[in-house]
C-alpha cells in the first residue's frame, strides 16, 4: 500500500537526515541507528503529522458543518414537500368535487333546455288553439247576427202581411155593407188565405228563433272555449317563461362550475409542479448528504490511520531507544480513544454513544492494545474471543489499535446496535 502523503514526506526527511548524520557523525553503527530512529520519531510525532492532523480536523469540521447545514436544508425541503403534497391532495380532491359539480350542472342545464323547448312548443300550440277558438267565436257571433237579421226580416214580413190583410178585410167588409152585397163566403176565403200566409210566416219565424237560440248557445260555447284556450295559453306562456328563466339560471351555474373546475385544474397543475420540485430538492439534498457523509467517513478514516501511524511510530521509537517493549503495541489509552472517536460516525454512532464506549472498553481492557484475559484468552482493546476474529479486519491486529477498534465497533453494531446497548449488557452480565 502506498504510504500517505505526509508519511512520504516524513520518509524523505528521514533519508536526508540519515545522509546528514552519515556525513557529519561517522561514529559507531549503534549511534547512527539510534540517531536515525530518534529523528524519525521526532518527524512522525512533530511538525508534519500535527500539520496534517490539523488540516484533516479543519476539513472534518468544514464537512460536518456542511452536513449540518444540508440537514437543515433537507428538513426545510422535506417540510416544503409535505406542504406541497398536502396542498396537491387538497386541490385534487377539490378538483374531483368541482368536476362532479360541473357534471351535475351540465345535466341540469340539459334538463332545463329540454323543459324550455317542450314548454315553448306547448305555448305555441296553446296560442294556436286560442287563435282557432277566437275564429270559432267570431264565426258564431256572425251566425247569430245573421240569424237575428233573418228573424227581423221575417218579422217585418209578417207585419206587412198582417197589415195588408187587415186593410183588405176592412175594405171588403165596408164595401159589402155599403153595397148590401155581403158575401160571407168570399170573405171567409180571404181570411183563410190570410191565416195561412200568416201561419207560414210565423212557422218560419219560429224556426229562425230556434236557430237563433242554437246559434247563441254555440256562441256561448265558443266563448267558453275561447276563455279556456286563453287560460291555457297564459298558463303555457308562463310555464315557458319560467322554463327560460330556469334555463338561464342553470347556464349561469354551469358557467360558474366550469370556471371553478378550470381554477382547480390550474391549482392542481401548479401543486404537482411544486411537489415535483420539492421531491427533486429532497432527492438532491439526500444525494449531497450521502456524498458529504462519505467524505466525512473518508476523513475520519484518514484521521484514524494518521493517529494509528503516529502511535506505531511512537512505539517504534520507544522500542528503538530501549524505553519500551519491542512489540510496538504501547499505544496510549488517549490515542486509542482518539482513533475510536474518529471512527464512530462511520458506524452510525453519534456523540451520545461516546461515554458508553469509553466505559465499556475501560471495563474490558483499559483501552490497552495488548490486554489479555488470563481466563478466557480474550485479547486487545475490544477483547475479541478468540483473538483471531480480528483477522476479518486486518492481520496486524496484534499491535494495531485501529484494526482492533474497527472490529470492536462492527461487533457492537451487529450484536447490540449501539455502544450504550453493549454497555447495558455489560453491566447486567459482566460481559458483552
């Protein structure tokens, strides 16, 4: 594996320093070795690693700040999405109701149009019937007038006959008396003729009177029919006018419903767009969040690797100088905790879990890389049993705190979910 950039720089410094020591301090081999290792230790634990760690911590802080900001933006966008979805559902329901109302109004308009057409036709028929009845009345009135004229003419005829007969009879009687030639037979014939003529005329007049009576009855019936037709025509006209007024109302209601339906259709389209935009914003926020989290995990890994390398370098320097064991496993509890704290976010553990993890591994191993349980054989910071389980992370588990911590965090997450869950089990059973 290629060494990190700062390790490459450190090696370069080490080589230069070694050359300098060779050229300026041509002493024993032991002194050269001791000086070189001391120089390496100073380099690894000094300016270059510190500057690199500072840069990583700064980058980490910036990334975390971006994550927090993106979380806030995601919350805002999610709230906007919820609001847009609610508004969309509301307007969609309103649109369905408006469409149903429009359909009902359109049906009402169709029914009113049919009623208006039917009643207008009925009014026309009633007007035609009234016109016909009025013609019947006029004809009856003319017939009555004609009958009255005939009766009057017949009366005039009877009067004239009577007058002539009377005059004639009087003259004949006077003349007979004067002449003493009173011919009763002749006079009787004259009276008989007169009576027959009068009777015939009287019969004609009676027939005319009867006809006039019938004509008057017909006239009355025609007038009654005309009145009935007039009443029917007025009723039909009023019904037609009411139907026309109702049709106008239903058309206005239909127009209003049509406007409402169009308005809700526009709102639904706008709310659908708002929902789509909000969904896109939330998706973008989540994508950015995943990228930022991946970036943060990489930074935490780099920090953990740097701290592990620094711990190994310190152990190597101590071993080279004779101040510690040669296993290179003298990482301090503080250094191991720094590695664990850097790695926790990549396993989904928040800062609220840190205290539980510290308590757990304080109790189990004191955060010592080489801690071994004499009874069970559990080994390392996480007290893996058997220790070979560490191999699933790395073969350097014997002295590498990072390997042990990664395995331990993975084990906790898989079995207990969180460090606090593992610590609760530890307190209850004295093992985890």
